DNA sequence: CGCGCGATTGAGTAATTTCAAATCTAGTGG
DNA sequence: CCACTAGATTTGAAATTACTCAATCGCGCG
C-alpha cells in the first residue's frame, strides 16, 4: 500500500522497512474529482497532501476578487496551505483539483508525531521543506528577472506535460499575466 | 557566548542547556564590513549565516547583467544561497553586506551533524525551514497580486526601519521596479 | 445545427521603462 | 565655513509593454 509514497521517501532518506510501514499507516487516502476542493478558503486546514496521481492548483483570491495561482502540484508533490497547516489556522488559499486526483492525507497531529519520533523521517521532512523553500525562492527569482514570455518558456521546458493538462487561462493566472497577453506570445 | 542565537533557538523549541551549548560550539563568528561579501557568485557555498547584527542582501545577476535583490536579511535572520549550500555546489547568488555585520557561521557539515544527532534541533531546523518556505510563498503571492506601489507600502509597514537602512535604489531592485518608478510613488 | 466555452485578435488606454537632465545630499579638502 | 564632487534621488518626456474591453474564431457536445 502507498507504494508511491514509500518510493518517494526512500529516494530521499534511508529508512527501515518497519519504520516506513509505521509512517505509512499515519496517512489516509482520498480520491477527489476534477474541480472539487481539498482546501477551501477560510476553513481550518488540518491536512497536507501527497499527490499520488492527478493535478491540483493552489489559488488565492485577492481583495478585488481576482484569482491567482500560487502553484500547481502533480504526481509525487506535496501541497497544502502550509501557513494555515503549521499554524493550525484558517486557509487564506484554496486547493482545487484540475484533474481527478488521488492523494494521501497527513494530519498536522501525525506530522508532529513523525517530527518527534523518527530521526530518519525528521531528516526527510527537513529535506522536503528545504526543497520547497528553494523552489519558492527560484520562482521569486524568475518573477523578478524574467518577463511573462520567458517564464512561459521556462515553464514548458521544465514541465512539458503541463500545457496539455492545464487550460492556458490558468497558466496565465500562474504566470501573472492576462490570458490575452499569454495568448499573444504562445502561438 | 552567542546569546542571541541561544535566545533565538529557545524561542522556537525547548532544549537542554548543555545540548544548546554543544550546538553553539559548532558555530564560528565573523565580522564583515559594509559592502563586503559573505558569498560570491560561482564560489562553493559551505556556510549558512545567522545574523547577530547588521543587514545583508541576497542578490542575483541575470543574463543581461542586471542585478536583482532576492531578499534582505537582518538581526535574527538566517541567510545563505541555500540551494548551493544544501547541494554543496557553487553559488548562483551573492550575499553582500549593506551595513557592518556580525554573523554566526554554520558549515554544511555541522548542519548535517545537527540534523543527525539532536531531536530538539531537528525540530528547530524543520520549523526554520518551514517558516522560510512560508515567507517565500507569501512573497510570491505578493508579487502576483500587488503592484509595486502596494508592495512598497507592505514593505514599509512590516519593516519600517528598512527604508532608513536601505537606499531606495536597492529597494527598487527588491520590489522589481525601476528606481524611477519607485521614486514617483514613494514621495 | 447551434450552443457554450476557451482561445485568439484588434484597438484604445493605462502603466512602466528607458534615457536624459536636473536636483539634492553627505563627505572632503581647502 | 564654504566650495566641490560623487552618488543617490527626483523629474521630464518619449517609447515600450501590458491591460482592458469587445468582437471573433474554433471546437466539442448535446
């Protein structure tokens, strides 16, 4: 069970089989249909998600009601409104499925259990968080240094499948340009 | 010794005094003058820095030779080119002092030592990394949802001292606008 | 066939950049 | 104490870029 997750963890740290079993038992599984929400704005966030299959988007609605996409997440990625998750508070963002999606759910209580008990898993969590941090920082860099057209090119170079899976409409919301502008240089 | 660091750690996790001593002994101290570099682009990054006093900037030079500021860091903050640090590779960014600055240095070897040995410190590192990740994500959100003027306002609201300490020139590089544009709405 | 949704195109408008010049400021040496 | 200089900041004007709003196109589905 949870073969993907086990491989994912073993790829990053070395860990005993029985420990891994124990960890895996702390997850619950969910299947969510396209367009449904894993997290809704303003609700208490109690879970983080490891994505087995499918595609989700983390979104934010600003004061003017405009929707923005903070990130996409697909197979083998982790996602949540981590600010709300770690602080056990209400979501400022939403997490919605772009495709039918299968996830493993880790409650914050179980997250902290893992933090306290298991050294190998602590190391895993540190590395996980570090890689999330580094990825975010590189996105910031990309937003600062590249215009929307360059960011679009980088995106399709790094994730060629994403363009097929995500409407351009939503790519624009991720890149921070209007869909018209994206359209003008994507054709 | 390292009183600031100890307080900083104790603020985040509870830890035995002797353990804390042991951890503190893994740091070395440096004093750097204004405009000097802690990290230069293209050099191997072996250290991360906890800032005791002063102010530094993490910068990136793009293909066109334009300088961008990824982040400022001041008292009680951690900074490095973390991508290079964790991967023991060469810096793509530079870390330069805006003021005379005092730091504590943690080599990647000692970082990993802490990771492996001490549960309380592991928890500390997890939380540290998580908070860095969350901060980055909120910066992304701010870049997506707010224009430069709003970002400027948010910055001076959150860090009122920063405007006195950083030339507006460099604030512009952080906000992602030209200094002329910043000047037009900051007066 | 026609409806609806996403994507594209066009035109006018708003915002930002760029380049140039002017102004201000802090520090230096006479 | 004043003049001078270097650097930072501000201002002006033209050019570029992106946005908005509207209309059109293309395609899948009932």
